[in-house]
C-alpha cells in the first residue's frame, strides 16, 4: 500500500533534497532554518517520513533520503522548477511571486496537467 504524502511532507522531502545537493548532508537545524520552522516540527516530521521509508534519520545523526524518498523529492523539485520557468518566463512574474505560487501549485497539479505544461515550457524555451 502506497503511503499518502501531504503537501507539507513533500516540502520536507524537497528541502532535504536541496540541502543534500548544496551541502552533501542535512541536519534538523539545516531543515528548520531553510523552512523557517522549529526544530521540534522538523523532528516530528522526520519520524513520520522515516516510518514511511522516505528518510533515514538515526537519532541525533544526519538525515538522508532513502532511494524511495529521493525519487519522490526529485519529482517534486522537477515540478517546482518547471512551474517556476512557466510563471517567470511565460507569464512574466517576478521571482518572488513565481516562487510562492510554484510552491502552492506543485502539490496540487495533476500528473496529466503537469506533463502538458512541461512539454509547453520545453517547447517555448527551445523553439
């Protein structure tokens, strides 16, 4: 049975992915700072994500995405990047607005709509 991942949990996975890309590893403090939330909130979320097999988080140690978590995080990040490109390059929105809206949309866009949007963005960027 596939676990249901909330938009909030998707944000955690995406954040861990970005921290790992930038620093090579993630800690509770890094995630809390990047998401501007409390360390206690991050710790609670990590327990939930670990139960779902999406992160590895030995007590008081580094947090890392499992292969399953990494796959989901990369999909979320790809949606985010594509939406950012669309909002900025096609609709002409400023970076701050595009960032906020991409974060909202990335969790709710259907796979079918995203696939068509991605094709549109790729074609408009490479005519």
